[in-house]
């Protein structure tokens, strides 16, 4: 679990990971990722979201190590601000723009699984619904139309907001995408906040379990 | 050298901030204003730096933004 100055969801995400395996925090100045089987880039407001969301965090020393880890096939999950950082770093396609409604959106959303060919959705079913919260100001997924067509043709859209439940004006209802290999996934919703019946849903846990399961199988 | 970098959303990308400003104008009595777009202005002083690379790598995300570099001959502000 990476931690930047301004991260705020890393502790919840560590707790979520611990329900599917073991986890520890890695401060963003660190570049030694040995012994880690998967990396999570957590949500929050890294570097105050100055300039553009995720723009400065991508230059953290740890991000070079994460890029190498991803290039070697290691599973990497970016959640919310972590998704924005992975897009800025070029590890995932597209960009996240301010919500169409210009408001911070914080609520439970219904998601549809669009691709199961990723380290974090393996074992789920295409079309399956997940109930997971969002909380963000800049979650409007954008890529040029021809790139969106290519993403869809390559099955790189991992999650979509259910019709009628779009919170931010994302193009083609995209809530999460993956890289071509499927080991790097980013999503705006927060699966780490949906791992206990106390908070209404345990659907988020399934993404962490999918990663843990695919590691065990490998 | 004083430098101004103007960064703006690419044409065709929805700019809700610009739209919100546009919608507020008639109530203030400003008529006939359209296509309001909100960008960002970065001022800096630089000598010999590769400003194009700086813009492409950090100041702008060229997937969603265009940038324009305005150079001033001395460090005084002509405006």
C-alpha cells in the first residue's frame, strides 16, 4: 500500500487487504518493493491535488518502482486518487476530469462488471452488479473517442456505473479500466469502504479476494 | 526571462466550470457572452530550461489540455 503526503484512505485499504491476505504501508519515498505480491495506490488528495489530480504524486520515487513492478506483470490497483495517479503516470489510459455537476459526490453506487480479464476482477461474472461507494470531485473518465473505441474493443473497461446511477459524467459510464495485460486496474469507487456488513456492502472485498486468489493460483 | 504558460481544456472537452460561469452571467446583466472556458495560468522565471518538455511532462496533461508558452524579454511585466 503506497502512502503519499495527502493520502487518506490507505488505512482502510490496508484493513481491506488484510481480509484477503497480508498488507503493509510503503511511504512514497521508498523504492524497495521486494517481497510484495501486489501494490495498491490508495485514495486521498496526494500533494493536495495541486496543479491537477495525481500530477505531482506520479513523480514520487516509489512510482518508478511501481512502474517497473507493473511492467514485470505485478498486480497494481489504483483507487480514486490512486487511479488518477496511474493515469497521469501513463500506466493506465485516459484521464479524470472534474465531475460534470461540479460537486463532490459521496454516495453508494451500483457498478456492473464489464471485464473479468484483470487481476482484480478474475472470478467475477461479466454483468454482475457490485454496490460500492464513490467519493470524489474529479471522477469524470475521459479519453478521445477513438481511444474509447479501442479500449472497448480490447475489453479494457473493467467496471461501469449502472445505467441511471452515473455520479460524475464519465464517458460511456466508465468507472474503472485496466491496462492491456490486465495486471494494472484503476477505479474511482472505493472497494476498501465496502468490506464489512456494518457499512452496508461487502462487495468491495471481492476485488481484493480476486487478487489474492489469482496470486495463489499463479 | 519571465514566462507565462497558459493551459486550457482542449476544444470539445466539456468544461463545467466555464458553463457555470456562463449561466451566471445573465443574472448579473452581462449579455451576449458565450463559450466561456476556464484554464490555468502558471507564471515562472526561467533561463535556458526546456519549457516545452516541462509543459508536456508536468504543467499540462496533453490528453485533455493545450498549452501556450508566452515569453517576455525581461523580467518586467509588460502589462
